[in-house]
């Protein structure tokens, strides 16, 4: 987009500015990713998960006794 | 953590359940989050997370005590995700109604109501880039663990993460319809809906039974 050359000193700042903006953007994206992930992770565990875990446990115990 | 007894001998079976179960229980939230990030769709993601729990329970004796249980579970979940999807494609890749059930494809609108711009952009990445970025960027895994989970080299994960980050920025900055982080999720949802209407006139076919974010225009901050 720009002829970014060290020859033109005024161009330096926009380049640095751009790099800084990109880094800030990366950090913002990182925060957003973690937020999305944590949002789900912080939901209470649905009841059917707990039931499932109990069920497979019982099944395992029963199978063990049977064998 | 690594004080758990050896799990190789069959006589140790009786000692496994409680300990292992408690740890599984603790990790369910992360499994759900990872599943959601892969599938997009909550219902499908929870099915996937539950399948993972069952698989993990069945193969609990292959887990090496003292190693990273979270990474082990994520590996199972990820394998399950891809094998489910392969199966779905094999079944009827041409059929829209089954395509609806393929994770990460046509069901993305289910997530749209709560989608931020970043989340939308994330859906456009390749599976490899998305999972690498999520594991490292959100899941808190090291590059090494992420590489083990994805069955690839550490360098591969690093470059996928780097490319994913660049791609996200390009998408977010390149698309004038995604100007800021402040835009409301419902706007984003509406946009996807209208886009879908354009692409798929019979969109109702693609929707399951959530039909709640379709016609109501309420703004949810």
C-alpha cells in the first residue's frame, strides 16, 4: 500500500504505528478468544453430563461384577 | 496429581473410578468449551463432549497416571470430532439435510446470536488453524501439548497459530462490515441470516429446532 522506505522519515512512524496497531489487535483477539472459551467453560455443567458420568460408572461396576 | 496409583494391572481397577471420575468431572467445562469451539453448535458440541466422556471412561486404563489428563481428553474429543464428521460426509455429502448435521458447516448460525466478530472470523479459518489457535490461544496449552493433541509437529502448530492470527486480523480489518469490537451480536446475527437467505432460500431446512433468533429483532446488548 505504501512505499515504505527508510528514505522517507515520515513513513517510519506510520509503519511503526501499523506494527503497534497489529500487536494491539493480536492482543485483543487473544482476549476475545479466551473470553469465548471461558464463557462456555464457566457455564454450569448440564445435569445430563453428571447423569452420564454416574451411568457409565454404574455400568462399569455392573460389568465388572458380571464378569 | 501424580500420586495416582498405576493403572496398568487389572487388579488396580477398583481404585480407578473415584479419582478418575472426579478429575473427569472437573474437566467437563473445558471439554464443553473445546467442543463448542470445534462445532459451533451447542447441542452438537455437548453430544461430542459426552461421547468423549464415554470414550475416556472406556479407555481409562490406557491413561498414563501423572500425565496431562486434559490434553488426553482433548485428543479423544478431537479424534471423535473428525471421525464423526468423516462419517457424516460419507453418508450423504450431497444432501443438505445431512449437511446440517455436519459439525462446523451449515449449522454455524446457531451460534450467531452470541457471535462476536472474532467468533465469526474464527469460523472462516481452516480446521487446522482454528483448533491450533484455540488450544494455544484460549485453552492454555503449550505448543508441545497442542502438537500432541493435533498429532503434528510443534513447528507445525506454531506456524498454524501464527497464520491463524494473521488471517483473523486480515479478516477483521479487511471486511468493512466488521469495523469495531463494539458491534452488537444481533447485528452480526442478522447479517448472517440475510446472507443465508440469499444463499439458501429454503433455510428452514437447515435449521433444527432452535428457531428463536430468526424473526425477532430485539437488541441484546
